[in-house]
């Protein structure tokens, strides 16, 4: 029986107990970026858009 991976295996799951501080910082930063530049079209967000596109191409549309 062939087994298929579902989801995004390249992304690691954080340890909520050990990583809560950094997760909150990243969540606040991500929320700020998306609220200011939803399409990641600003010059300062182009590298982020490219990284997302390369990691998730064919999986999601942004």
C-alpha cells in the first residue's frame, strides 16, 4: 500500500512550552506584515513572498 504525506512536511512543529515567546513574536510580526501588505507586494516583503512561493508552490495561492 502506497503511503502519501499530507500537509507540509518541511515545516517543523514547535514545542509550545519551550517556544511560546518566539511564537508570540512571530505571530505578532506576521499579523503586522499581512495587515500592512496583504499581497506581500512592498519591496521589503518581496523576499518573504519569494520564500513562501518557493516552499508552497502548487499548494496554496497567495
